[in-house]
C-alpha cells in the first residue's frame, strides 16, 4: 500500500472532545485536511458550532455538540448522536482538559476532583462509550491527550499537581487499555505535548517565558500545526502496528 493511502482518512468518522479550540481544534483540522468527518464536542456548544462551520470549508461533514466529559449521560448522548448521524465511529481524540494552580498544601478537594474528573475520568468515560462501538466494528483508533507534565515531577514554580497526576494517569490508562483492547483491533495511543500557547497555558507561559524556553532544545513553543502530524499518524492506517505508545511532542524538553 502506498504511503499516501496509509495516511488517508477519507470517510472516517472522528470524535474530538475539546475540539472547539486550542490543541483539540488543531488536531481536528489535521484530521479534516486528510478527509475525516468530525464530531466536535465541548462545554460551550456555540464555540463548537463556529469551529465546525470553519472546518466544513475543507469539504468534510461536521457535527457540533455540547458535552460535559465528567457526566456519563452527556458522554453517551454524544456517542449516540455520532452513530445516528454517521453510522460508525472510527477515531476518538480525548482532548478535553482543565487545570488548577494551587500549592499542594492548600488545594481543596473540590479543585483536585475537578481536574481529575475532567482529564482522567472523562478520558475513561469517552473511551468506554466509544469503545463499545469500536469493539462491535472490530476496529478503531483512540488517541488520548496526555502531557509531558505526566512524565515526571516539575519545579515548585508550577503548582498544578492535580494536572500532573491526571496526565500521569492518562499515560498508564493508555498503556493498559491498549493491552486490553488489542484483541479487538483497537489501537490506543497518547500524545504528550510540551508547552503550547493555549487559553489554559498562556498566562503561565507569559510569566515564565524565558525560563521555559531555556528548557526546550528547539528554542520555541509548540505552534498551530505541530500536533497535526502526530494526530493524523495515530488516527490513520500508518499506525496500525502501534499501540500503547506515548508520542511526545515537546521540542526536546523531555529528551
């Protein structure tokens, strides 16, 4: 098979959580550029509708939905709507995420739970709901968005232990689910981005710009196209023999 065909996503159906903005929006665009039809979901439906309208211009079909990834009923509603609209689900990108900055000794349980439930439990709930469809189809691609923050500890200047813990959990969840669902021809992988300017990270980046850049061998932050290739690779036939892998996209920060 020629390499162009391996990466072709024409007619595939992809759900992208958190797909209305930031990293999710970037990856959704990459998939659409290779022909995938998209289901975008996030808490703010109007932002999803705007992104869906823009991505339709690439010649693909889109569906915009509101969703709270912490709520099993909301998750199932998205999965049902996707199947009703398109008949199948081939790709899931679990990109919805949040963070909370607070020292460990003062972080409240409510703050901790919000991060864990969104980043880790939300990844579980969507994987479970979509996985049932993929098992019946005998195949699929699940891409979880982890972070280099989940690979190791960080400086005391960055007080976001809930975020780091949740992303470490996503990494292990990815590896274990890959082992569990390989028998169903479902490849489960993760992308661990480094520092990308987004609504969630821009204030931290602004306050620590020079110090952060000093830790990145490539000397820059992630840009608006730097996750597209990773997402397309893990969503396409090019990665059919790759599962349980954590693809780090961080400019060399964790090297």
